[in-house]
């Protein structure tokens, strides 16, 4: 009986702890906002876009067990570090509401590289450097006093007692504490340290905050500091559960109160119960895993829609007359399905079991990716002798067949070229940052850019080369792409980031602007990239524009395209802009951006002195 009673008491305590879903509401007082000084604004032309992306995941990371979030967006240049801390007596919904209100304030009023905002319920800060160890900063730390009449007798004595108590409680209890002193008058206090601080930093921050509040002459005040928040009031502003949240000593008391008094027989019973619970949990996990596995096998809607036999018939057994082109990963054929739909079917060269697993996972990831400048993947077939991909059919030719073909009837105008460049940049930017998973193309080139009836560009083959080339045991075979478009860090060291696509994009837009192909050149000749670089140094960049345009182009746009192209093909990864920055620079008029600092990397001259461009 004693055992049961003890367990019942213990469970009551546990239930009490689990039900600490507070409903405390924040004050409607005006927030304290601090923004980066104006002289550090516009460090990054796409800072606003990067800010929104850095903030986008914060809301989902707020949970009942974690009312604070630290995240970083290091792909941006400069990077963005974000920190959110809500009061631990708030509910998840109140925390999220406070975050969204604070984010909106920062978005509309802080256009520089950093900003911070204190609300009564939360603190939100972003910066271009990691600031987690900071807790006191005289430039920004402030006390906000609600001025009332003085002369409240013993109130100040009770206030000091409450502030000391809440400071000790917060330091002892992992950063949060609420306390009250009720004598002839009532004083309520709440302290919150950021969860990234240790005990000593928390204590120092709250001591400084407490000192600032002592200068206030009123019945309510708040201290907004770099690493903590402290508030007092004569009106209760927190839920009762906040004040009674057990600290470390209380938790130790719970453990020492019940379990040391159990007999050996009772301990055995408890152990048997724990083991039984563990077995049941494992069994449940196993059953859930089996169900998940069956569900995962069933999640191939796009692939199961196409049978190998049907696609074989649609392409007339992959006859040469239906062939649209060929790349490093496979050949593409025109196919006419039984329902009359015209599709593009790619027959892949790779067909090993290890590759098939990677291929399957990649198809599941990119099958939901949709953008107006990406060729849509309709499905696949992996059950026949060859793995097949089914894409939407783009009725016009690829960009290289229009741009580089001699004696072509149609010469792309500058307006058409610039719109094509904009479309490609937006499609790549979406692959890198717009979908749920970052997709690196690895083979951006003119032959992988298809044009529809309106000459709008569509990027083909996105994502799959990345899957096929991944081989953990043979790092040399992990490089895929076309010489002349390969970034140096990827070609030489095998280091793959989205900046490899940026390099290839730079080559591509220089080709579009000049009308010349960047072939792997033989020794003694000059590449297009090097020629454009020489014109840039000589301030004769206009001379690089395709002479077939006969001067009919917008000079500002043309020079901007070539300069952005040179920024993209620099050897240093850090000097290349991101696709978000590129989109911003291309679409915004009168946009100032960095000048190219390095000549282009000429990979082909190093590795292929006597051969034409080929697939790696």
C-alpha cells in the first residue's frame, strides 16, 4: 500500500509538471527596437530575401519543450544568425504570436545587417556574426519604467526582496524564475535568461538588470538586456504555475522522497514494470516501422504511373528517329503516350542496384519540385532493363541549338536573351533555396536549357546528376558535368556546393551575351571567359557583346550581365555571389555590386589541352 501511495504521489507530481502549459499573456507595451546603424546597410543586395529565409524555419521550431530558437543561415553573404527567446511561462501559441509580431517589426524597420527587438513576451535578434555568448551591452541594454507616484512606504523594501528572490531562482532553475512578495503590499517579479547562457552569465546579466530597475520610480518596470529580461509589477502578470515551477532542488526532492523508501521487493516490481514497458515500447516501434516501410514502398505514385513497356512503345523502341539529344547521363527520346500526350523520355546509362536506391530517393525528392523555369518531372520507370525518366515535352529546341548554330534563321534579340538569363537565374535560385531540399544541378550548360514556344527557358535534368554521381567509396567518380563549366573546387578537390552551379551559370550567361561557346580550347587560343576578362580590364567590355546584334542592345543590361558573369567565374568560392543575389542584381535597376577581383578559372586549358569539351 505504501508503495502504491508513493507511486500515486509521484505520478501526481509528474502530471503536475506535464500540465504546465501556461497561458500568461504579454503586455501590450511598446517594444524596444534597435537596428543596425545606417552606415552598415546594404552590405548584401539581397539581404531582405536572406532575412526572410533565415526567419522562415523559426516558427516551426517553437515547441512546448523549447521556447527558444537559435539558427544560422550561413549560405548568405554575409551570414545571418538568428536567436529567439520567449518567456518560459508563455504557451506555444503566445510565443509564436510574439515572434511573428517581432519579425514583422524587424522586417519593416531594420534594413541593415543586424537588429534586435524586445517585447514583453519575447526577444528576437539577427546579426551577421555569432553573438550567443553576449549577455551585457551598455549600448543597447535599457530599463523601461512606468512612472507612478512615489512614497509607497515599505514597497521599495518588498521590491528589493522580490528582485533578489527571482534572480536567485532563475539562476538556480535553468534561467527562468517567477516570485512574489505579499506583505502589506504585493510585488510580483519575473526573470528570464537566454537559454544559451551559463549560470554565471545569467547571474551577472540579472544583477545588472536589477540595478537598472532600482532607478525606476514606479509600480511597474522592465529591464531589456542583451542576455536577459527582468520585470516587476504590483499586478500579477504571470500564471500561477510559473511561480511554482519546480527548481533543481525540488526535482531532487521528488526523487529522494519516493524511491529511497522502496523495499527490495517493491524495487523488483518497479524494475519488472519498467522492463515490460520497454518491451511493449519496442514492440510498438517495430510495428510502426513495418507499417512505415510498407507505406514507403507504396509511395511511388509518379514511377508506378509509367510501365517500361508503355514507354518503350511510345518511343518506338527508342528509335533514332525519336531521339531528341544525348548527355552524360543518358539519351532523350520523344514519346507519344496512348492518351496522346507528348513527353520526353530519358533512358539512363546507369543501372546498378546501389545507384537505383539513390535514384529512387532523389526522384521522390524532386518529383514535387515545380517552377515555371524548370522542366517538370512527370514520373519514372525502374522495373525494366533500363531506368527511365519521363519529363514534360518542351516544344522548342535547346538553347545551344539556337544560340550557336551557324546560318540560323533566327537570331535571339537582346531582349530575348536577357529574359532567358532572368528565367534561368530564377529557376536555379529556386533549386538552391526555394524548395524543401537544396538541389544542386551540377551540369548547367546551354544544351540543358530548353526553350518553349515563347522562348521562355526551362532547366532540364536538375538534381539527378547529383544523385547518380554520389559514390562514397570512389570519390573520383563523384565529379559529373562538362569541362568548361566546372568550378575549380569541384573539379580539383571534389568539393560540391551550390556555388558550383553559380560558376556554371556565369559561363552560361557570358556565352549568351557574347554568342560564343566556351569550348575546351587548345593551347595557343583564347577562351571566351579570358577574352571578356581582358575587355573588362581595358574598359572595353561593350566590345564583347555578340556582333550579330549589330548594336541593338541595352548597354546597361549587357554590361551588367557580363560583369555578373565574371563575378560568378572567379576561382574563390567566397567571392562568387549566391543565386539570390544574382536574381536581385539582374532584376533591380541602378543596383551597385562588387567588381570582379579575380580572373576566370580556365579549367579546360589545364586538363584538356588537345581535346574538345566532353562529359566527365
